[in-house]
């Protein structure tokens, strides 16, 4: 499987009620974050609980950073799992969870 396939699989494995709640959101793969090259992922946007009328707004974005993930997890099984955890971590921010709650859920 390719890196993109792993990201797609993490999204495809979401429970149906969570997948249905994703609105106006783009998940993209980038090489790395220019400001923090060690970052695995980043949510850019307004968390769902804080949104008002978002009509006409550009989609929120989740960036998954390929280079740091591949460098830190050369084992294919570990890489697949860390991509899944990273996608879920950033989706948790989309749903309005803070770092403490994400850690409580095991996605830190």
C-alpha cells in the first residue's frame, strides 16, 4: 500500500456516524510542515463546535506529513498504525477535542 492508501484507509475505517459528520473538510498529504518539520499532522480550521454559518467558506484542512512519518516509522506496520493515529488525532481537533482529551483517548 502507498502512503496515500494508508491515509484513505484510516478515513474509510471511520464509524459511519463520524464519517457522516465530516463537512467542508479536506485531508491532504504534504511532504512536511515548513515551520515544524517533525510534525506528523496539523488541523487548519474552525473546530466543529465553534462554527457558525460557514456558507461560502473554504474547507478546513487536515495536513498529514509524509516525510516525518516515514522517517520515524520505517516498519510498514508501524507506519500504517501511526498514520491512522495521526489522522484520528487531527480529526479529533476538527471535532473540537483538546490535547488532553485526545491523550485520554490514546491518540496522542
